[in-house]
């Protein structure tokens, strides 16, 4: 079912599109003008409150002007330069080179307002002993201890109190006014004595300059004393850190060959162990290369040294010649031939000589290889030993570097502090950066009170006060007042507005009277419900509201009664088991009903009763259960609605209110739509929307809202009649209406 009360769509008519467009234009126009109309309506509704507040404010402004004591304002002007005019180029203790000019000047303005300056002004002008000073500020002299009872001067304690009071008055009446985009500052002082105002303004400028100079010299003196103490501490720190460095180096055999300085920090070169290890490592690399070469020569099958030896070469050449001769003889003679046998013996002798020479040469290569291997192993052992020593030294150098950094840091601090101490003596030799531009003149006329200004201030103050008062009144009256507010504030379509009745019994009688205004209004609600869906009035309806006593039960009864008048069979179910009221409206007992069915009774006999109204039956709430929400959490509610719809045309459910209770969202899942009752000027809009959000979260179908207890006389601009309900009903005379 649709949650918007719009007429059922018709088939493809161009007039429907035109009508929809016209309605959209009207709605846009209404939204654009509604805010202004609301404000105008509020002003007209609260016009007497606004007028009373404005008149009271203007009268207060006039009275304040007439009763005020004339005040005289004097102003002196000073210039605060960004930096001092120095004779030397040495920086002072106070940091004058600040990054942001605004920060510097804001600091100066606060110093101008400082209590120390006010105390100097008071001492300079001896204001604590001048009665005219206190009189100029409206202080009752009888409350001040200016004189003892015997006519003597006040005591020291009393004089201290007078000085404190005078300083407080100075601070309350001085004003520091910087000139925009300049280094000029006005010192403005206001009192009832024009001469006194000029004196204080001039004295304030002079004492501010004196205070600035005194503060600078005080800072310089304090800095010198501090730096003297600090130099002694830093000197001891430097000596102690150097002593620790040397002791630690001796304990760990750390010998630094050379030291260099970069940016004031000591950079240590490699230690003696590291340098020695580097040299031995180079020698080890050479020995390893030599050993590898000799090992290759010694392990060669033919021996490279043997092959290259001249003696072995000559012997092999001689043997080759003899072998050739022997081969020639073997062609012609037998091996036993004497010449052949002699050649064989020579060849054998050469073979033995060659073997002996090769053995000798191979023995020499192996010796060289063994010597190279022993040299390599010796170097490797020394390198390993130095590597272990270097590892230990590198671990120790971590702490050594810490000591070295400590020495460098302490030395830098000492040298920087010493340099600063030497500069302090001439740092404060400079002119003040503050100068007086204009001295204050005695004012010839009062600066206040100003009648026109006071009236303007009173007028604007009255407007603001009236706005606040009206706003607060409107906040406390945050309910929905008029039928137009229903859709604008909640988004619900307006189903109808029900006129107010004196009591509940009267409204029941009006509902039962088909000719009454209330009955006609509920008939309008029924007609709008028929347009809320494509098949007319939904067969199952749930009626709820934000809180109790908004007309929820009366609306349920009225809708059920009007539907019954149309010839439909209707059953009214009182689902408000916590606070049932339908049985009281119908004058019936509440022995058994809705809660019994939810508890498990399956038969409707004895639970549904007929009423005096034709076609209207009722199921009362029944006994109050311990937990209504638990009963509603099951499927029995849906079963009941389906069973009743099988026997009746319509089912109207009177549900509990929403705020603080979970029953209505549970019930809304079992019905075809929800009618929301809103009391005129009742629950605030935020409370109504909070309740509606709960229904929307439970995915209930919202059919629209019914505005109850609407007073057309109290609603300015809304005649309760044709359009919202029926005052003098259309077609009835005044006598018939009476």
C-alpha cells in the first residue's frame, strides 16, 4: 500500500501529467513562501510581547542616560618600534628578532595593560592619597580609610589597601587602542575629572617606557649572574667529560692516530689496530695469491717448472735423437746388434737422468708451495687476532664516541656561554624602542553619556531581547499548531483535522451524531483513506500516536463507526493492553479479549462482541499481561488479523502510543497501514518525528496523519471550515448549525 494519500492513478491521460505538474509548481511555491509566512505569523502572534520589550528597552536607555555621570576621556599616543635603536650591534638578552610582528605587538599591548604599569602610575601620581581620584570614579569616600578617626594619616596597612583599590580603578578605566596597520598605540583613560584623565593618560605612557627600561636592565643583571654560575658548572662538565674520555680510551687500548674537527665536532680517524689490520690484510691477499700459484704448479701432472727447465729439455732432445737412430737400426738389424744395443743403453741412461731431474724439480716446487702456505697461515692468524681485537675496540668505541660527543657538547656550551657573557656587558647600551608621539590634552567636553547612541543601543538590545524571548516562547510551544504543519513538519499526508471538544464523553457523542462537525471531520478522514490505495480504504488499520490522551482511541472508534455506517462489517480491536479504553467508550466489560487470544486461546467466541452500532463489533483488550511486548513478539497478532479479515470487511486496531513503548511497531507489521494521530499544540515536532522514525524503522506503511483537538479560533489565518473541517457546514444555515 502507498504511504502517500494520493488519488489512484488513471490510465495514460495527458491531463494527469498536467495536473501533476501544476501540483508540483504549487508545492514549490508554498515551500518558498512558507518560511517567510511563518516568521510573519510569529511576529504578529507575539507583537505585544515584542512591543513591550522594545518600549522597556528604550525607557531603560533614556533612564540610564539621564542618571549617568558625565565622563571625560583623554588620550595619549606612543610609538612602539619593532627593534631598538642600537649603538652597538650586540644582541640583548631579550629576543627582539621575533618571527611574527603580530606576536610582538600583541605582547606589547598586554604589557601596556599590565598591573605593574598601573602600580607605577599610582606611585608617580600618589593617587592613593588623593580623594578626587576616588570621587572621579564614583567611589564613596566614607568607605575608604583616607584618615584615621583622630585625623592622622592612614596606617601602612590601610595605605596598602588604598593603593590596591587605586590600581584596580586604573585598570578598570584604561583602554589600550592600537592604530590599525601601524606601530602607534593610543592610551585612553576615562573618568569624571577631565584633568585627572589627562594626567593618568600621560603618566601611563611615561611609566610604560620606564618599566620597559627597568625590565631590560633587570633581565641583563639577572642574566649575568646566571651566566657566571653556569660558566663554572660548564667548566667542570668539560673537564670531567675529557677525563672520562681519556680514562676509557686507556682502559680499552684505543689509540686514535689523528683527530679532525668538522663543524665544531671531533671526527676520529681509524685506530692503530685498524690501520695495522688493513696492512696485514693487504699482505694476506698477496700471500694467498702466491700460495695459489705455487699450489697450481706443484699439483700439475707434467709440472710446469719441469717442462720449462733447460736441462730437462736438452736431455729430452738428446733422447729423441737417439731414439730416431735406434729406429733406423731396427729397420736393418736385430735388437741384439751391438750398435743398436749401445743406443738402447744410452736411451735408458737418458731416461734415468730425465727422471732424476724431474723428481728434483718437482721436489723444489712442493717446497716453495709449503713455504707460501705457512706464510699465508701465519698472516691469517695475525689478521684473525687483530680482527677480534678490532671488534672489541669497535664495541668499546660506541661508548668512546658517547664520551667524545659529551666532550664536544660541553665544550660548545662552555664557549657559547662564555661568548654570551662577554657580550652582555654592552648588550643593553641602546635607546628605548618606545617613544611618546602625542601627550594627552585636558578634554573640554564629556565623552559620555550620548543619548542618541544609548537609544540605538537600547533599541538593538531590545530587538535582540525580544527575539530571544519570542524564541524561547516558541520553543516551549513546539507542537504542531495548524493542519499545514502536519505535512511540512513530519512528511505525512494530512488525512483530516478534528475540532476540539470539551471532554472525551462529548466527543463520543459527537462521533455518534452523523450531523456533528466532529463526525463530518472523521468522514473526511475516511474519504482520504479511500484515496490512499488503489483498492479503497485498507482492510486493516492501526491507529497510534506519540503519547497518551492525544485522541488515539477516539479516532479508532470514529473510523470504525464511520466505516460501519457505510455498510461494511467492522471489528474494533483494543490492542492497548497497558491502558485499555475502548471498553469504556462502548460501556462494556473488559474480562476477556485481545490478551487472551495472544496467550493461546484459539476461538474468537467470547472474545469478539457486538455493539449497539450496526455492523460494528469490538474485541476489548482483556486482562493486562505481565509483559505485553513478549506477547506481541510472536505470530499470534498476524494470525488474529487474518482470522478477523476472513469474517469482517475491516479491522481497526487501537494501538498503544509510541514513546517509550515497543508495542505499536510490533503491531504495525500485521496490518495494512498506520494512521498517526497528532494532537494540536501537543507533542513537540521532534517527539513526533522520533516516533515516526520508529515506525519507519519497522517498515510500517504510514497512510497519513490526523490532527486532533484543533482550535480554529486559536489558529490565526485558518478558518476551521471548508477545507479542513466543517464549521458552518456547507449547505446548512446558522439556525441548523445551532
